[in-house]
């Protein structure tokens, strides 16, 4: 027997995403979709990835990802500028 997917918020059955009437998939309703969004915004969810000790000390200069010229003043702050907040 094929089971319909469950809403991750209220666990009610949800029509498959391929169904044209499933406008809130993977959620069952707009309410559940918004509850999920609020939880993300509040920081209640987190994507946790284990730290690879081989990559922990890598920096942009080691990986070659840096687009900033080391001799330029781009991104440097010398403290003399007066900023209005």
C-alpha cells in the first residue's frame, strides 16, 4: 500500500507534489508553510555539518578562492575615516 507523505508540521497526509492541487507541498496548508518559515527565521532549525579536521585550518589564500589583491587597500580599515551612523 502506498502512503501519502505527511506534513512535517502537523503530520496530516499531503497530496504528492506532482498533483496540480498540491499548492503548499510539502506542507498541507498555508498555515503549516508559514509556521515552518517562522521557525527558520527564529533560528529553531539548523543545518549541522561535522567539521572535517583536514579542512578546518584552510583559508581563502590556501584554497585559492581569494579575489582580493594582497597589495591593494581593498577591504582594509585604518581607523582614520569618520563614519556617520
